[in-house]
C-alpha cells in the first residue's frame, strides 16, 4: 500500500528518498498496538473491552479515541484494516510487521516520559492554608477512603488473574497500583488523624488576618 512515507523502520523513523521523518505515536496508539499483538485482530469495540479489563484501571482511554487510533495506525502502515463483506461489516485491524517493529522499539526504549500525575485533591492541598482546617480533615478522610477502596479493588483483580493468560504483566501493574494507592491512603490518613487528635486544630488560613486589615 502506497503511503508516501517510505519503509517504516524499527527506530520509529520513516525513510523516504534518503529523508527521515519521525512518526509520533500517542500512548493510546501503543496500547492499541500492544492489545492487538497480544490478542490478535480486533474491532474498535473489542479494543474498548480489552482496555477496560487490562490497562483501563490506570490508563483510561476515551472510547472515541479507540475508534480514531486504528484507522490512523492503518494509514501509517502499522495496522492493516479488513472489513467484513456482509453482516455488520465490522472493521478488523491486524498488526503489520511495521507495527510489530514499532511496538518492539517502544518496549525496548530505556526511558519513558515523566508521569503526568494531576491529582485534584493534591491541588486542593496546595491551597489548604486558604480554607478552614476542618475542610482539610474532611478532604483527607474522603481521600483515604477512596484510595483504600482502590487497594481492595486491585487486590481482587490480581487474585482473579488467569494463570494461563498474560498474568505476569498484569500482576506487575496491579502490584504497582496497590503500592501507589496504599501510599496515598496512608498519607491522607495521617492528615486526617492529625486533625482528629488535636481538639484545637491550628488555623491554617491567613485569610482572617488580611480580612481585618
């Protein structure tokens, strides 16, 4: 299939008449490549189900993105599209040798981009001194409960792993998720306990000071 981009290379570059152009793929695109490599040809709808049962608990992907990525990857030569001739005329996407090489290169890379951990509760914590002390205690209790619930949810998912499936990779991701949620729960529990143990919670807010000035 003529793509006007030359032959795809293992390092993620396209060689076209002596000129190289890097193909930038999103993380969701690599998820698509990885799931098709693991489970075989799939429709976007099937990809959605696979995301939910695998990486969705720590890397959620909008459903619309899973319908956009496969055709784009097919245009790049990393997937091959096959449409049913009858029935629902579903569109199946197959991994190509170029897609396999791109996936291999991504997995072999020694570094990864910095994590994007945008936590709304942490953002509120940054401005907690502007609010009432009791507000922080309530937030801490709520956050501790949420993170403890996630710990239990991940433990149940890990216990239910199919030993004949890709269990080791999923066990690693769930174990990391458990440690991550345990750390967050312990932190917020410390904040909540500090408020519970102090009848006269220190005033964290400077607002009353400058309101009277």
